[in-house]
């Protein structure tokens, strides 16, 4: 019985084992089928179907299927489903390196960094892949600093991928922590040789981002197995640091055939060097490159940009028209290049040909192009494009600033102001554009107001801002306004030559040559801008001899057209004719502007035959210059010589029939000449013939003066000031004193018809400079020195009257007009010695 029972138990045991084996095999086969099915679905990007399959078989899952489910959750960014899986896992499963990494990847991808870090730090057996996943997660969540922290805690040797991500993070951060890691590897540079080129190139790129060019070159030279990317990185770094010659040398050393990236960098380098040799190299490389490269619009755009920098418009156009795959950047590159080369019509044509809807960059360029035109058609095009652009473009400051600049160029001040005040987050450029616009429209006082607003908003002014505000000060020409602004300029900007030149120019324009000279003397190596500014400052203040001395001290090889013009103007304003002739004769290239200044110099001394000979000599090899004849005509008016005036005017009509506005101004000068000699009928005939053509383009004379910190402006016969009655009462008193001391009002300076209720005296007494002077005399106390600035040339009657006023009232007056300074001394003399 026992035997039988034992046999039964044995049989039973064997049966159980058999069934267990069969069941185990069946389950293993089922799990394999599940994992294979999930893999296929995931490979086909059917992530939700994979999760559904996993869910239906939740009672029979393995580590492999769990890992696959977590991968699907990551792809779907379904963090909740992933968390549910996480909760069901045992600690042993969580410590499975594959599942552990998948959980970290899921949480990092879905932005649940806390859970990712919790899993990571609980893992006692971190693998290389664990760190890789964490590093990548930090990149996804834009936490580059965390990569550096994790790197410092690494317990294993970093591999290629770790170092690539580490160096990229350091390049992005460029902070103290990154700096330490950079230096650590520089000191252990030999260790990098154990890694592949991708790591070394990442390290080179990091050095570029740190502007560590010295170490960049050292590391590059130590690399034994450089690839083309290594060469591209160092070339890009040298390019970014403006070391163009070195960058080109690296290209020439390269043993590889340049690819598209390399050629793109090369064209950028060549466009900065701008010499014939580099242009030839770039053209050769472009012509030799594989035909497939011509389909690369980025590369072709770079080449077009380079050609434009060289002014090689013809070749740039050929490349552009031969391109089969133009993108919007291609059109932008062409437009910008033509704009920079002042080919505005062509640039506008390219815009009109463009088949794409303009983006913000294209519109920015378009508005710059349109600002160079003066016709209504172009203005309307720009307005239409602005009105039709997407609302989101209103947030693009560079675009809005460009449009405001264009509006200002067209004199649309009101529209510019409305748009400017609508900008919520104005930057330095916004204020600078607005300030420059006011200067262009002869509103320097408004420019000063905008600058004050800028300071109140704590917007930092840059070099360009200060140049513009100083130009506004120079228009007004009052020291009390200029000096406080100069004192606010940061010391680091004062070292810039362009700003130094402006300061010298401005001090000259407010009559302080001594301060201009002090700046000049402290500059170790003055360039042409500095010399020219100082020469001009001397000239403006009647110091012709000093201007000539400095001109002769200046190295001849840096003298340019503006230098010659400045010294000739200085001679003209000081009556130094023989010196001017000597300088003019020694100038090798006599441009139109240089010749015009010499004509003006001769004309001011009424040397009409000599001036005409200069013009005749110039016209033997050049087309006639309109401004030369205007200088002659102006001098003839001052000389009251109607015969010469008429002769010059008739010649101008024959030579320049298309200069409509210029001929209107010329007719006014001729009319004034007739008035000055009493030929009123001839004057009327000319005046009525041209009156309808003058329109709004006639420049209005304005005089500014400053009293007790307040800038006041006057126009002729201005009654807008609250104290106008007092001002005109003072004018009457001054006029009486002038007549008692022998002054006779000169009608030749009246440039319009005298109305029935006016007299020669009342018209001339209403000039803006006289009103400004009278305003100063009604102050208590009267200023020790009266300062005023006029935007046009001072009239002859005012000049004579002021010489007498300072002598009678014993009060010095300084007037700066459009040409020069007039220092009226109490002895009744002017610094210009009547050369104005």
C-alpha cells in the first residue's frame, strides 16, 4: 500500500513538474510575443497602440515590456501613465539599469525634474548611460548649469558623449564654473587625445565661445588628427574675433577639399579683408566648387554678400539671377547689398520681384531703402507694406525703428511721434532714431527732450546716441546746454576717436576752441577725423592761421577731401586768399566739393574773374557744378552787381534746367540783387514768376538763445513768446539808439515784398537774431555775454547793427550762424572781420 502510494505521489509529482514546465514555456513564449509586438509598434511610431497592448497584458509583463512601455510614454509625453507604471514597480525593477534610465528619460522629457533627480540619486550603481540620460535631460530642460554639477559628482570616467555635452554646456554658460572646467582640461590637454575628434572639436568650440584665442591656437596646433570640422571651428573663432588674416592662413593650410560650411566661412573672411588677392581666391573657390553646391542657397547667399562688400555688383547680380533655389534670405542679401552700394532703385526692383511674403528683416531693409527716396510713390509703398504686415511684427523693435527713421526722412514727424509713443519697450536705438529724426527736421530742441526722457527711463546711451545729441547741441550752439551733456559721457566712450572728433567739432561750434584743442592735444595718434575736426574748429572761430599751421603739420598721406575743404573754408572765413590759392594749387585731386569751396573763397572777396577761371578749368574735365555757380551768385548779390548776377543766373538756367528747386533759390538771389539797387520792377517780375514754385521747401530762419536755463527760439516777426510786447518795446529802443549812432537800415537784405503797413526798418527789426538779442536785454539781470545761434547765415544788416549794439550797450554778443562764429566785441568789431 505504501508502495502504491509512493508510486502515486511520484507520478503526481512528475505530472506537476510536467505541467509547470509546459506552463513556464507557454508564459515565456507569451512574453516574447508581447515584447516583439510592442517593439514593432514603437518602431512604426504607433506609441499609443503599444501602450494599449501593454495594458491588456498587464498581468504578464517583463522588465523588457516595462522598459518598452516607458519608452512609449516618453514619446507620447504621457507622464501620468508612466507614473502609474513606476508605482507598480518593485525596488529591484527600479534598479534595473534599463528601467532606471527609461524612468529618468521619461521624467526629464516631461519636465518632471524632481522625480528624475530622485531616481538618479537613489541609484547606487550609475552607469555611463545613466549620466548620458541625465545630461540630455538637462539640455532638454535648458539647465546647462546642472550638467556641470553632475559632472563634478561623476564616479565613473566620462566618455565621449559626456564630454561633448559638458563642453557645449560650458560654451553656452561662459560663467566662473564653466571657466574652471575649461582651464582644468587645458592643464590636462594630453587627456583629450584619448577621445575622438567630436570631443576635441567640442572643446575647440568652447574655447571660441570664451574668446580664448591663444589657447584655441595652442590646442589646435597640438591636435594630431585634425578633421575638416577642426579647421572650420578655428576659422570661425578667428573670424568672430576679427583676426581675418590668421583665419585665411588656416584655410590655406587645410589639407582637405573645402565643404559647404568651410566655403561659407571663407567668403565671410574674404568680405572682411576686402583686398584684390582675397577676392580672387574667393572667386576661384566658388568657380571650382562641385555643381551640387550651387543648390545650397546659404552658400550662394554668403558669396553674394561678399561680392556686394567688394562692390562687385555685376557678378553678384549674375549669381543671383542664375540661382535656381532662391530663398527669402537671398532676396534680403541682394537688397541689403544694393542698399549699401547706394543702388536704391535696383534694391527696390529686387523687392518687387520677390515671390515671398516679406518677413520682418525684408521689411526693415525695405524701409531703409525707401528712406533714400523722396517721391510719394515709394513712400506710399512703404506705408502700405507697414499697414499690411502681421500684428506680431509690431513687437520687432528693429523693424519699427527702421520705419520711424523712414517717416522722419519724409518729414512725417507727427506719424513718427505717434508710433514712437506706442512702443512699450523702447531700446537705445528707438530713442536714437527719434532724436536723429528731429535733428534731420531742424528740431534740435525736441531731440534734447527725447534725450531727457531717455535718461529718466534709465536707458543707457551708446556712442551713436551721444553723437546725435551733440549734433543737436551744435545746431542750437549754446554752451549751457552742451556742457552738462558732455559731462555725462562715460569715460570709456571718450576714448573712441569718432566721439573725440565730434567733441572737438562741437567745442568749436560753441566757440570754445581752447577746449577743443585740449582734447586734440591729449590724443596720442590723431587720425584724419581728429585733424579735420580741429582744423574746422579753428576755421569756424576765425583762426585761419592756426588752421593752416595744423594742416601743414598733418601727415600728407592721411589728408582727404574733407581735410582740404576744412582748411580752405578756414582761409575763406579769415580772408586768407593767397594762402588758400597756395593750398588749392598743391592739392593733387581737386574734387567738385574742393573746387566749390575755392570758388566760394574767391567770390567772397569779389574776385569774380578768378573764381570763373577756376570753374572754367574744372569744367574742362568735369561736368558743371551747380553749387559753384550758387557761390558766385551769392557773392554777386552781396556786391550788388546785377550784371554779373544776371549773367550767372542765365548760365545756370542753361546748364541745369532739371535743378528746379535750386533755380528757385537762384532766382531769389537775383531778385534780391535787383532790390538792393532799386530795380524793383525787375525784382517783382522774377519773384512772381517763381513764387508759386517755392512752396513748403523754403527753409525758415530760426534763432535760438538761452536765458536762465531755458532755450527759446524765434522766427522772423515772431509774436508767439509770452513777453512779446516787452521784446518789441526793447526792439524799438534799440532801433532808436542805432539810428542816433548813424546806422542806416539796408534794404538789400529784405528778400520779400514790403507790405503797406511796413517799412524797411520794421521788416529788418523783425529778423529773428534781433528778436533774440532784445529778449536777452529785457532780462534782470542782463546776461554778461549774450549767446545766440541761427540756422541760416546772418544777414548783413543784422551784422552791422549788432556791431553797433555791443558798442552802445557795452555787452559782448556771440552769434553762431550756418557758416561760422561771430564774436562781437564791445569795441564794435566782429571776429569774422566782415568775411561772412
